[in-house]
């Protein structure tokens, strides 16, 4: 008999009842150190006082009115995002998947309005993850994502990650946009080098193709800058944001230049819940903290500390771990065994991590993690690795 909750998740046998900062309390009373943060969602950890205050105050006033009317909380958050980024305008969604759908529509509409409706192709990359809608899985193109869900939305050219020659050949006079994650999360914490991101910007400028960045997982301070592309000193035309922007409340956004968004006029897109007062009040509270230079400097410092400790872990357990990847607090351990085995061994140490492709274990702690918690996390990973080594030795 099928469960009442559709069984599309391979869930761990854990259930949590409360959280505070980097810690979660399980139903059985166990206290877990959270290095997943809801898959890079809980940017400020669990039950952050500023977010609790924001959601409580707004919930007492107004939750939802729909986009038939002006929403001051939405306008405030849009003003904050425009002031902090390349963007001239923002559309609010409820998720990263919805943001991906709008980014695709926006790029194609741009060229239609320019009198070149044949420019519909969007170049994407192997290992990408842009969500699970039919459009987003077509953009990613991997067999795991698309098998059984055809026919897929056409118009995507999928390239191997890092194949510069293929990229230059793929961008033609039919290309609407190039869509890429500056740091692939699901793909295994694969960082696009700054030189490559700069080269991609140059290619888009030379061909007219729009540059779409997916910063759903790597944005909102996780890479040590407000957005990861800032390390390369480039700006996109369109950017997808979600996860950390709401600090745990469902919220996403598409940021764009005035030119890129020029085709999106009244009636071309909409959302019932997107940009609701409650979500935007929380988003403003998150950005007010994460957007501060001092906060981001701390993310960079803690990321460097964490990476240094992880390098020592790799050296101590060379049969389990191969290398460290990432920047800031979006880090990955390349594993010599299945990363899911490390995840499960971590459960025994009351440690939560997230597997990814390319045999990588993702470490995505709250950006508020402390130095002591980083030390504790590495100690628990060390014990988990030792357990796996012992099991292999006696097998």
C-alpha cells in the first residue's frame, strides 16, 4: 500500500522537533550538529532571533493579499536587492525551481521582443541542477532527472562541464542565453574558475546571448560574498536566487537588468504566493544580516578555517577522503567511497551532512556556525571515518 505521503524521497530514519543555531533536537532527544542547513537554506541557522521576530511581527499583521495589489514588504526587499546587486528589477517566487522557469521565459521573451524569435536555445552544463519542474529538468538534461518524463521541453544544448571549445561552438545566432551555476551544488561542489566565468561573460557580450546565473545554492553569502559571481568581478543579465534568501521560509527571486527584463510586461508572468508579505518580511531580515560586510568577512574567515581542518581530515583518512572542494561555507569532501556511507556513519555521530554527485559529501552549515562548532564537526567526521575504516578492515 502506498504511504499517505507520496514516497518520492529516500528519507533517513530521523525526525526533528526543534532547532537552535547549528543544532537540531530529534524526537528521541538526540542533539545533532547540522552541516546541511536544510540543503543550504537555513543561512542563519535554526530559530534565529531576528527571523523569529520578523515572521512573528508580520504574521500578526498580514500574511497574503495576492499580487493584485502593491505589497510594501515586497517593494522593500526588491529595493534592498537592487541596491546590493547588479539588478534593476526583481520578481519574487516561492522556490528556486520557479525562479528557473521565469529565467528561461525571460531569456526567450527578450529575443522575441527584439524581433529574433528564433533565438530560443539555452546552453547548459553537465552536472547542473536547476530544479525539478519539466522545464528545469530539461535544462539539466541528466538521465537521472529526465528518465520517464518525456517528451521534454526542447531548446537546450547540454555541454560537458569545462569544455571551452564546445561552448564557443555551441553559442550561435540561435542562442538566447547561457545558464550556469558559479558553483555546482548537486553536481558535487564544482567551482567554476573565475577565469572561466569571465570568459563566459566575454562570450555572451560578443554574441549577444544573455548570461543567466543560478545562485540558488551558492548565493546569499554562502561563498563568502553576497553572491558567488562577485569573486570573478562579472555581472550576469539574469540571476536565480532562493534557498538562503528566506532563511528557511519558502522564498525565491529572479534578479535582472532592465534590458534583460524588457519583454516581461503585465500579463507575461505571475505567482499567487510569490512575494507575499510574510515571505518578504523574513527575506528582508535575512538580507539585512547576510548583506553586511562584517558578516561576509566572517563567512570567509570561517570557511578558510573549516577548509584547513578538512585538509587535515583528508590527510588522516586517505582511504575515505580524497580532497576538499569549495569556497566559503559551501564545501565538499571528495570521497573514495560512496558519500552516502559517510552520511550514514555521520548519523551515528549525531552529525548531518548531504551527499552530492561525483562522490562528494556536501558541507553546508549555517553561516552562523562558530569556530567551536567547526572543530566539533571535524571531530565527528573524524570518528565517522575511523568507524568506516574499521568496518573495511574487518570485512
